[in-house]
């Protein structure tokens, strides 16, 4: 008989960054005409560069990420979103076309590198929290 382990290992729990990546992939699928228009600083089919649903997602994602680490008090309420989204759409559509024409590649690079960096920060945090219970019973090392 062989010593093969045929028991399946449980899949690791998805991190908040995996959820964020999924939301970004869903909002901006590869080859999406609206994303291509936005990258060129041109309005999509609706005449506006950004719509309320997109702005709402952009506002919620960072607050939801922080809420997953620091507590539910960081989540935006529906009242906060109702106040912030329409104004953010107006300001974004006023300035975003000019900004996107000039800085689209730089913004995309920053988002990608930020995702890569935050994923590792999240993994470090998880590893540190896993080690803490073991280290609590040990006395500090002499200096």
C-alpha cells in the first residue's frame, strides 16, 4: 500500500481582497466597451463617464474592506451613500474625463499594484493573528 493522503484539505476562506478583486472584475470585465471608453476619458453609452452604481461600488469597496478589519462601524450606511453618491457622480463626471485622458495608465497601474500590496498585507495580518495564540504562553526572550 502507498502512503498517499487521499483526504481533501479544506479550502482556505476567501479574503476581503479576493472579494474586492471579484467586484472589480465584475465591474470592469476585460474588453468591456464602457471601461475602454472610460480609459480614453470618453463617456460611455449613457453620456456620463461614471454612473451612480459604479460610484456607489467605488465608495463602498474601501469602507467595506476597512470594516472587515476594524469593525462594522466603518461600513457606509444607506443614508451616507444616498448623500455622497449623487454629488460624487457630478464631481467625477466634471473632472474624470480630463483626468482619465491624462492619467488612465497611471491610475490603472496604481490600482493593480495596490491590490498586489494589500493582498500581502492581509496575508501578513492573518499569519500574525495565527501565531499570537501560541506565543501568548511563552515568556519574552531575554535581550
